[in-house]
């Protein structure tokens, strides 16, 4: 088994002549696409097909370039050749965005677009995305301004996002007198020793002092830029823009939040029960949110994690287990934390090669095993979507977080089936730790970001205001479940999602995906093996329609609170069982 990912499938290295040649050729390829879009053509149907085919060829050409640079910098933030390649790649992304805008305007100008799409087999198979391109023409920056604005973003929001990533990757915390990578210190939140957890929390909080000012500038600037872009595109605000890009209605989002708010008292009861178990009297201190209980004090090697996942998912879906085995054996996963490696975890897919790459910061906790299941769920989703044309494989974020959290649900449920009473307590806690993050903590992140975005109309928030806003958001979500004296005022510096320039409100998709996954798992429990091919087909279609239509295709109405109440209610039921076991 390999514990460092293999990037040689893309290029032999950053100094590979093929990488340099492809990077140099990329602008010309984009110029050729732009020329094709602008060229007069008597037969619009033929022209649309030619553009679609070139778009997909160009996407296949770009994939290895972006994967090589992004993945390299994720594990080595200061790799000089990858760092240098970011500038031309960012320029290429800007040029590609302009080309796609031209394509949108061209499609919107065609009075017979539907007939053109329906009259060609290739176009018909990509009909949803082509119609969406045409609809996006209503929300585009004025062509005269688009180029300058995109160029300014390169030295504005995108540059600040990259700066924040470098600050995090190179940040160390002074843990017990030794400078330790921040990702390693954060991993100690799952340690069995309460003193380790507390000391790690204090070291983490202290280390943010070193970067709080530049990170606050990055965050305010990125959100201010988002407000400007939303206005230029004709959206009411940043959330309106995000919902449109997510193929989700405000009605559905509000229905989900309604159900979550109703369930908060039950979920807070879990935090108080865990606090009681750990000997706390005033709610759970933040440093014990992830504290293991019962038999969960055990840790796992990466080999043990692999065996657990292959066993559990081999029984659920042999095709997924086979992919997981390939991932471990063929260098899909970069496993361990190190200096220069960014925190957290992610999965990136490569459509043409039908492979993914997964980054984790594995330290051996049960949560780390669950994280592997989560990211490999993304990888399986990527694999299922290769059944569709490339243009139909970009799922909106709320759906993109479904397969990952479905895997977490499968893992937890399967491990609990044969558990003793003591093991059940441990596994319930592990499940609730993950699911309350997906629901309660995500709600706090949404509230925080809404406040920060709204504030930009008046002023940039100071470090102290950001900290106080975060503590307010945690009060609104966690309430008396958390010790008011021991919360996390720097969660805004901790979470990279706030600094994404392409995905604002990169928080509610996790709640959507987590709760939708629980609804799907309930279907699996009812239907058994017969549901697995239905599930795989559903994953393949995540880039092919609106969220409301895709969920309705499996009999789920996400537009009213009823579905969400059932989904979050299943988490509340686990919370009540946990409190019962604690006594």
C-alpha cells in the first residue's frame, strides 16, 4: 500500500518537458476555442456541436495541468515550479471563463436552440447544460467589463485565497514547547488524553495570533469582491448568486434550515450528555467536541483503516470496494500530515483517466477512518459520473457532498450493528460527532458568513469583530451545549472554505449532502441490495439537472421541511440514545 499519492500519471514531475509544453500550448488552445465561438457559421446546429466537442477536448487537455499544480501545492505549499505555474494557469482560467461567457451569449441568441439541441444526438445528451449556458447569459458581467474584472480578480481575491492557503500550510503551533504542524495539532483533538486535547486546543488558538491580521484582510477582501461580482452579474446578493450556481432554490434552503433549527435542542442535549460523561458541568468545552469516549480510545493504522473500509463497502457495493482497493494500492491517497501540507481533506477527480486523488491528514482516530470513507465517496461519485458526457459531470455543491456523507452513514451504521453496549456508545459518539458538525457547526458557519458578507456594505470587520461574530454564531447554533468560556473564536481562520473565490457559502452544501444522504440510506435499509444500482445511477446524474428535479427522481421532495425533519430527526434519535446510555 502507498501512503503518498502518485502524480506521475499526469506528468513525470514538475520539470517534465511535457508539462512545460502543455502549459505553453494552453493559451493557444483557448484562443482557438474563442475563435470558433466567434466565427460566422451558416449552420448553427453544426457550429454548436463543433464548440461542444472542442470544449470537451480542451477540458481533457487541461485536467492534468491543473491536477498536477493543485495537488503538488496541496502537499508542498512552497514548491517553486508549481508555484510559478499558478500564474499562467490562473490566466488560462480567466480566458476560459471569457470563452464560456461568449458561448453562453451565443446560445442565448439562438431563437431555435431547443430544436437545435433536440435535432442532434450529441447535443441532446448534453441538453441540460446547454440550456443552462443560455440561461446564464442573463447573469453575466458586461462584456466590456468582463476582461478587466477577471484580470483584477487574479491579483485580488484569487491571490488572497492563495495567500491564505500558504499561511495555513506553513503555520506551526507551539505544542508543549515544540513547533508542530498545525494539521498535526488539530488532529490531537481526537486524542484519548484530555490533557493532550486541551493543550493542543490552547496551542492552536495561540498560533492564530501570528496570522490573524493577514487572514482577516484576506477574508474581508474576498467577501467584498463577492459582493461586487454578484452586483455586476445582476444578482440580489451573494447568497442569491450562490443558490443560482448551486441549482438550488431559496425555498429548499429555508426548508432545510427550518428543520435544523427545530432540532437544535435535541442536538444540544447530546453535547450536554457528552460533557456530563467527560466530567464537565457547564456544557462541552470546544476542545472536547471530538473527544473519544468508551472504547474509541483505540487508534487505527492506515492498514487497519483500509481493511475496515474494504470489508464494510465490499458488503454494500463490491464495485466501490474494488475502487477503494485500487485507491490504496495505486497511490491515489496522500495520507499523513507534514510541514508544508495544507490541513483538512479533499478529493479531486480526473474524468479522462477515470481516477481521483485524495488528500487526508490521517493521525489514526476513528474520525480519520470516517474521513477516508468520506473522500473515497467523492471518488466513487467521480467514477459514476464518467458514465455521462464530460459537460454533464459538474455537480452542484449540495449534491457533490452526498456520496461522501452517505459513505460515512454506511460505515457508522455497519459498525454499530454488531457492537456491544460499550462499543455502541463509542460508535454513537463517533456518528454524532460527525453529524453534529454537518448540521450544528455548519449552521454556525452559514450564520457567520452571512454576517460577514452583509457587513461589507458598511466596513471590513476587524479581527476582534470577526472573533465576536464567530462566537455569536456558535452561540446561535450550539447554545448551552458548549461551554461559553471555551469556544473557538478563530474558526473563521481555521476553515479554508470561507476563502474560496469560486464557491461562497461553501457550508450549507455539507448540511444538504449529509441530510440527503441519510434519506437515501433510509431507502437502502428498506430496499436492500435492490437500491444499490438505483443509487449508482443517481450519482451518475448529479450534473444533469436541478437539485429539486434530481432528488424528486428518487421520490424525495426537498422543497418542504417534512423530508428534512425526518432526516435530522434520525440524528436527534441517535442523540437521545446516547443520552440514555450515558444515564
